[in-house]
C-alpha cells in the first residue's frame, strides 16, 4: 500500500501535487530553496512559486533528499533538464517514481522514464501528465489527467492514492506516449503564443493547433506511442490547454516573441522554466533522425536559436507546398 508520499520539487506544480497528496496523509516536499522550506513549514505557504494558496498542514518541507527514503513512493517534479542531476543525488531507494516533468533530455534525446532508469535502476517508474495548471489543481478545481505505468498494479495503487473528487487520474500502460504528448505540446504552445503576440487571429491559432497535433501524432507513432494516448488527456487535452491560455509559461514565451522580444531577453529573467524552449531543439533532432516532418517545431527552433523574425518564419510555413491533410 502506498501511504507516505514524497514530492521532489518545490515549484508551483510540485507544491500543487503535494497539496493533492496531503489530503490522503503525510506528504514530504523537497525544495532546493531554503526560503521555500522555511515558509512552508512555518506559515504553510509557498509565496515564491504558488502565492495565495494556504497549504495543507500535512505537508512538511525539507531541503535534504535523503529524508525522502522513508516514503512509499516519490513524485519527481523537477524540470526535465534537471531530472538526471536530482536522481543522481537521490539515494538509491528502489521506491516507485512517479515522473511529473514534461520534456525530452536535451543532451541525450531520452524521455524522462529512460533517464530515471539510468540513475535509479531499482525503482519502478510511472508517469503523470495532462492538462493541468498548478494554481487550479491547488485550489481544488476539477482536473483529469493520465497516469501511465507499465506495471498495472503500481499504476492502480498510485491512482488510488492520488485520486480525489476533483483530481481524477486515468490509468494507461503507454508510458512513452504519455510523455511524448506533454513534451511536444510545450513546443507547440510557444508557436501558438507567437500567433497571439503577433495578432494573427483565432483562425491561425486553430489551424496551428490542428496541424501541430498532426506533428505530435507523427512523432509519437514513430516513437511507439499509441494513437489513443496522443488523442487523450496527455496529448490533445494538454495541447488545447497550453495553446489557449497566457497562464502557460510556454505560451507566454511565444507571445513575447510575437510582440518583438528576443528569446534571450525573454529567457534571461524567467523565474519559472518554459520547458518548450529546451525541448524544441532536441525534438527537432529526434524528429529528423526518425524521418518525421515537423515544420512547426522547426519554425519554433528558428525563432529560439537562429533569431529569425516572426514574419520570415510564418512566410516560410505558408509557402510550403500544398498537400493532403492526412499527411
């Protein structure tokens, strides 16, 4: 039975998930920042990353990773590009890991469960992903998402421990497909933000979401994902959410690009991480290696890495040869 939960990562999403877990019992939250640990334990708030939310008193914070070894399962909520370093520093526990970051490791092209297997080989892995804004989850607003695990018994145990009347995990065994949706949608959300910031209108956004979903599907199928996973909560559901709201960090980054800011300016002073900025170049490389055409992803890379203008990039997309919609 999974009872005591540890959460690795004291940002907005980690804190929101700790709030969910605390409804079912004691929850230990690891945060890198000493001030976050102090304010959670003393005042039951995380003003740095999730302001305005009074946290459950069953949440205790720590800055010591070794304290998590007594937990029954660990939710790993660190940014994707920091996952390997944190799991390397974590003592080998053999405890189940529920991976909650969305991205592809920039240096290796690996998904999060592959990174976890490298650094914590004795721990069974599951993945949690879907259309979620941290503040809404922390406030107890209705949320549904995908929990994927290759071990059905582990997946069921995690679903039982996390489920709440307003927090509904749907079980899947497609651990790769669940991650691919979350990683690709971050890049596509940047593109949708550009559409908003440049004032291209709702028609353009709808077209970008639907053609972006086609790119997600092509890439996902090439990496072994199931079509129903990509069309579900962790794929299409998350894509719709993050491509439609300035509450998305990736959408906000793209909006700034559309308004004329450079990527360097926008990324230099961001307190929270826009994962899509790091995922875009490795996603482009992986797609090219697999022979998968992803023109929207390539366009985002031109904006982020090459400093191309929005008008140049859009003109290039619109000049692509006409083709059948199904390809």
